């Protein structure tokens, strides 16, 4: 199959978050199965592309988008084993960041540009695989332009949907298609995500539990009605972890390498991260790490409530790494001041420190309010840091409660988004940590779990085949 993956970001070329990791690793796995897979992303004005050799593919093509004729050019480069097309036009060239500024116009124009250039690439995909709201317009445009390919739309983060108003729709020239004239169609929210869900041949969310959760008002963020309308075409596939990047046996960013047959190197990494925090090594004090965007989604509210209660009873050390909302940055710094021997907050993002935290922590904190898939818990288990998680989304699909003897399960799981339940989960983890021999055996066993792309890539392959089976003229 020929597959074109469209997204706002791809690692390592333009990486902001987990979406880039998926777009940068899934194609490699699909290529390994013999498919011809390429990626198309915007060429942003602020990115330094000088390390990459660029080959012009299309120059000066005119595309009508939002009532303006725009010059579009396309360059091609290779990122690892992946051929990547970079689309340049006025609004993208002026961009100072991937997100956060002029997003609606930027990604709408990108989608129009992709459809405008596809006939001139000299390569036509069988599958157009679109990721999140930034490319959600493409399934509709593919139908309007009668493109001979099927579309797959993947939902990573349903909270952000690309909202617009009626005046913006008027500029688009798509009003006649927008509601599709379908019987029983629920009222649609005015956003691009809803259109991706409506028009794609197949929709998937990035974990099985998340694909069920988003059918509810609690997790659907207004998209639940259109998702239920199309739920027979909705599937769940968890993300895989890039095992070459995240390999404690070969990781050059950590203090000592190790694997599941000999985890001795973890203690050198624990010592290193403790030194970075200004603390002395004490193997009897459990170290809980967290690497995250500092946002309410990630459970910061219940963490801030839970830590003083935990530290009133237990000697535990917490190390945080991340940037995000100013309120959470300030509150973590406040906890660090209040508990200087037990809380350290690195308010930054440093990949080397991130890898050290995964390698050196005994437990990994991820009490998310909601979590489509999550990579943090997968990385943590790969490095032998046992996760403490809330049972939601991809966390529910990948982390299972450890038994009392620590011979079964992979972490410490609580159900409700409640700081008291988080406190109890941490206490349970600390009690388990005291049995060093059983703990080390559990760490070794969890490190051997397979969260690679081996299984998910086969599911994506089946999803593409399913999309190709549908009637292109009547997908709904």
C-alpha cells in the first residue's frame, strides 16, 4: 500500500509533543512491513532546516484557500528512513511556532495546499492518514476533489478541535458540503475535528479504552454525538514506543546502561538524578519521577493536594520535570521550598534529564485526568520505573495493578480522579518497595513487557485494508 501521513509535526524535524513521536515512528514500522509510506507536514518559518538536504518538488503552484490565491511550494527530504514532504506557503512561512498563533488559518491553508499539490507529486497514495484537528479537513477535501484514495483519521487529543465561526466557513467555500444533508445526522459543533470524524472512511483513537471513553459526554468534549453516529467506523489502537530511542541498554543520555537481566545500572542513574536535585543517595528512600507537560490534564491538581499529605507520613522523594501553565510551575516551586529534601522541580524541558528520571526513578507518576494513550508510562516501564497511574484511556490499557506478591501486574492503579486515592496508591507503592528482592524481580519482569510498535503496526495495516474495502462513493 501507498500511505501518505499528514500531520502538524514529525520528530525530530518539528517536534512539540507525543504526536510528533508517533508520526516519526509509525511510518518506519509500516515501511518495515513493505509499504510505501511518506509524511507531509508544514514547513514552518521558525525551524532551522539546514541539517537536512532539501530537494524541490513543486515550485510556485497557485492554490485557492480562504478566498485568497496562495503560492505553494513543496520540498522533499529524508528523516531517517522516511521521505518527508514539506509544504510552504505564506501563512506557514510567517509562523513563529507550531501551535498557539493563527492556528485555524494556518492549518486550514495547509489542508487546502495538500489537496492542491497531490495531483502533481508524481506519487499517489492509496491511504491518506490524517492526525488530529490540524489535518481533519483533508477527508472532506479528498471527497470534494474526488481524489482516488481512502482516508483514515486518528484522534490523539480530542480536547483541541479547531473551532471556527460562520464567517470563517463563508470564506472556505465549503458551506454546501458542511452538513452533508445526511438523515439522522446530529447537530455538529463548528470545528474541524467534527468534519474529520464525519468524512473519514475510518476513524481511530490511540487506545482501545480511549475510543470508548470519547463516546461519552465526560470525555467527548462535544464530539460524542458525531462519534456515536459513526461508531461502527471507530476503532482503538494504542501507540507504540520507539524502542531504538528508548533503550536503557544503549541510551547515551543516562549515567549507566542496564537491561532486564541486570538492573544494577539503575542505581547509578538514581544517584545521578539525586545529585542533580542536590540530594545524597539513599537506596531506602523511594524516588518518584514525573516528566510531563504541566497541565490540569496530567493530574497536577491532585498531585499538589496529595504531596503534603504523603510527606506527613512517609519519607519519599519526588522529582518533576516539565513546563506548562504558570500556576502549576509556581505551585511546584512552592512545594520545593516547603519540602527541600523531598521535592525537586526542574521547570524546563531537558531531554537528558528526562531520560535520567526514567532510568533513575523507582516509580513514575502519571495520575492523568484523561489520557488518550500516554507514552510516559510506556517509557517508564521500559526503564524499570513502576508507574502510579489513574485508570483512564491508554493508562488503563497498559498498566495493571501489581498483586500483593508483586508477581503479576505492572504498576499501581487507582480509579477516581481524587487526591485521596492517589495518596493511597503512593502508600501502596512505598510499602511494596520495602521488599527489595520482590521489587527488583517485578522491575525485571515489567522491563520485558512489549510496548513496541510490533502489534500496533499490524493493527494499522488492517485498518488501512478495511478503509480500502469501503465504497468510496458512499462511505457514510
